[in-house]
C-alpha cells in the first residue's frame, strides 16, 4: 500500500543539512514522521568544500531523523544546487517503422534516453532531461504523444547540467555516511513541488528560492518548466554585509537579520535602536534599525535585479500570470514580497510547503526554510508514481490479458459438484437404473 512506503529527502545546503522522512496518508497528503538537521560547515554556495565536515553533518541530520521516526534509513533523495548548474533547450527526434501502429511509452523513453547522449561542455554531466512539447510527423504542440500514429517523433527538451566533480563529491559524502543516493534532483525543482500549485504552473509562475549561499530560479508555463537558473548570492552575503557595515560578530549579524531585518528601509522606524553586547571591557554597541534595513535593501535589490534579468531572458515575463513565489530561508525577511513587487512589477507571495502536508507533530517543517527538504520527499513519491504508471501503460500496450481471479468458494463448489456427478454415474451403472 502507498502509505506503507517511506521516502527520505536530504537537503545539502550552505547553512544547514536537513533530512526529512515522510509517507503518504490515505488522502494523498504527506505526513512527516521525522526531521533532523545539522550546521553545514563543509558546503559553500551549494558546492562541497570539505568532505569530512559534510559527512559528519549528514550523519547527524540522518541520525536525528531516524531516531525521531524510529526507522532505519538507508536510501535518500538528494538535492543539488550551486552556481555550476546550467540549463538549455535542445531538440531531439527519432524515426519509427511505418509498420508500427502507434507511438508507445517505449518510443517516448527512447527519445528521452537519446538526449542523455548529447555532447555537453567538458567537466559537466546531465542531471535532468525534461520534455517541453512533442511533435509527431511535423504536427507540433502535443503534450502526450502516446497512442498517436506517426513515424517521426520529435520534442524540445529542457536539459539541466551540473559540474561532474560537484556530483561526485555529493555522492561520495552520501556514500561515506553509509547511505545510498536513489536520485539526484535540482533543488528549485524540488521546492516547486512543495510550494507551487498546479494552477500557478499552468498560468505561469516564477519560483525564487533564496537559500544561504544561492538563489535558485525556476519558471513554469502551461505546467511545463521553461527556465532554470542559480544565482551565487543568498542570505549569507546579506549577513556578511551587516557584519562589515555594523562591525559585528558573525552570529550577532545573523541574529540581527533574522529578528529585526526588513527588506525596505522606509518601513523601519528611524527611532528604533537595538543594543548589541560589546566585547570584553567594551560598552554595548547601538544599531539603528533603519540603517540595518538600508544595508539589507541594497543587497536584496541586487539579487532582485539579477532575478529580473533571468525572467526577461527567458522570454516569459509577460506570461507570468501567477507572478513570483518566494521561498527558502531568505524569504522570511520582512517586506520582501513588497520589494519584489515594486522592482519587478509582478504579483508576489511567500511560498509555504503547506498545501501537500497532512497532520504533523513537527511544526517547523511548515516554514519556507524547509521547502526544498519537503519537496525532495514529494519528488521521491512522484518518481514512484511515474514508474508505476509507466509499468501499467507498458502492460496495457503489450496485449497481455488480465488474469481472471476465481473465488475459493466457486472452486470448491465446482470440485464437489464434479465428484457428485461421477458418483451418480457409478451407482447408475451398478444397479442398471438411474440414481
């Protein structure tokens, strides 16, 4: 049964490594059974820079998750991000035999498999091949060609590549933590599963996931992903700006940002002052909330400008009826959605991973900070559903007749009826008359 299946998502981020285990309930909602997290000291802007520290953090996060759910964890769905991620649109085609009746699931899979063999820049590897629109015998705009007649099958594919060494380092860390990576998923794709609705993806929407080291972008239109990008700027660089601008310790700057930070300086009270404890034998330092907001706004405007450029380059700016959905830890800054609306001219909202969640005793998982972690678990279930659906389609196309199941009572009745008939015949032969 579906609710007996457990899937673990492992988010290897710049600021934290988070593991979440969940299952689907009878209503199709995700129930989170356990969660564990650890400080990520060995990852910088989505790239593993210290194997041992990353392995230790993965082990701690998975152990805490396993203890909370009281389940042994051996397999995980892993997220990948970083400025090395690249995406492009490629065209592929295959020819079918004219004698073949209709396009099958195997034909579509063969076309997708061919795209994995295309030439990519040296040092890169393909992590995702996602079809956009299909063309059958030069008739375009087809969403699902299975069952149609045709000899030439074509499609445009969204190809996402990552640095080969970055992939190897992630897999090495997972393996050293005594785990098996079942699937590697681009983190903005995972986040989109947890915070975006099908209506938004159909109407056109841009997801902006502001993490600690990177800001991930994914644009959807007509329920198809059209553009992805990773910006090497995130919440950590805002913290660094506060640290330098206010001459504070790193932890003090992070605390100031999360508790009192605003993305729009005009929304801050100019008379509000925060007192920060000084170093030994030094007086406390007073920080103006308006000045703090000015530092944050300057850096956020830079990030939003890059996001705006990515949207314009994608060619879908005028098609985003769903506007922008902001998620990730950086989305928790006050007034951030207003700043996005002011600078981009698009409607904006904060994305919470609540829509697909069922009842859970872990309230923290509903924060935008865990959108990617929740999305990785949902991606695992989606892949599982797709495999089962593909199996059923292949079975239906193979022409195998369904097995007829006969109830035990019917078998028993037929068995005893046969014995009774044979006894009647034997008795009739012996006495020379009908029984």
